[in-house]
C-alpha cells in the first residue's frame, strides 16, 4: 500500500471510530509500527488528527463541532465521491473549492494525485492541499474566520474571489430539490459559492444522496448554473429529467463499504 493510500485509510478509520491505536493500524494496514507513527506525525502536522500516546484521536477545536460530526458521517460515500471527482481534473488546473466535509475528502485525494492551483476559503483544505504527496499552490481567502468549520466568510472573501478566474469550481451544498435547485443553510456560505460560480468556467457540485429531495432557505444555484453533480446514488426520476433538460452531467460514485 502506498503512503497516500495508507494515510487516507488511517483518516477513514479514525473518522469511523473516533480513536485508533498504532498497534491496531499496523495490524489492519500491514505496516510496521514505525511507519504508522510517521504517518500519524504527518497527518497531525496538517491537522487531520491529534496524536496521543500509542495512537490518535480526531482533532477538536472546542469539543466536537457540527462540522467534525459531518466529517465522521457518510465516510464511504464521501470518499467515493472524492475519488471520482478528483479523476475529472488535470494536473495544473485552477480550482475554486468551497468549505464542506466532502470537499475536505476531495482535497485529501487531490493532494495525493495532482498538483493544482487552488483558491479556497477553507483552512483545512488549504493545509491539506499544500502538504500532500503532490502539493498544490494554494490561495487561502481572508475574511471573518469561523472556528467551527475552519472557514473564512464575508465581504472580504467575496471581493477576493472576484480577483481570480478558475477553470473549475467544486462546491458543496446543503440540499438539492427535485427541480435541481441547490441550496444551503448558511447565507454567507451561499454567497461565497455564488461568486465562485460567476468566476469559474465549469461548476461541479459534490453532494451525497442525503442532500436530495430537500429544501433549505438560501439558493446557491439552478441547473443552468452548474455542469456536473457527483453523488453516491442516482437521481430521482424528476431530478434526472430536469438535469437532462439542462445538459447537466450526473456522475454516480459507488461507495466501497469494505475499504
């Protein structure tokens, strides 16, 4: 197993269990304890875990935030979406990437397979993309800092996004209804996503199937605004018809529940 694959497996196991030991990881991943300790040191340095004597815990800001809990749920689905999405971009591409648990998984995958130029408002994504096997050039947008999900928001962020043009925007959303309208629970996050859409040539929405057939208050995009959805399950019939009418590509990423 390559180092990137092993480290990704470590993070996946940790998010599933909340705590892992060096001995357990060495046994499950068929690696030496010294190799596992080096992996934990590296993953700790980019903020993906917290080392303790004999193992590791999930990182915490103050207690366990809602974002931390989102990172620990639907792990297989989000990893599948991340792997399929990462394969759609090329070395050297310029990407907008907004804050979300699925886009953090995407950043972890991209950091192992391709060097990009990334513009993001997520401190976690910025750290991940600069510290992987294929480190990227990263622009971390400055603004009001939200400690819970380690992101920046507000007018400063929006103004800075408008200084960039990107080939692709990869966005997370809180809900997608049967008409294909993508929405979010946060006005500030929705505004960031809208401006990234304006400044990108293509737009990809990454959303696990729990987001479908739901509505929330702040609109992010209509089917005419984006080009691709990547999810773990096919769309409903009505959504499929709506996306087809707008030439939106729907990509299914099948989770591997045995990994």
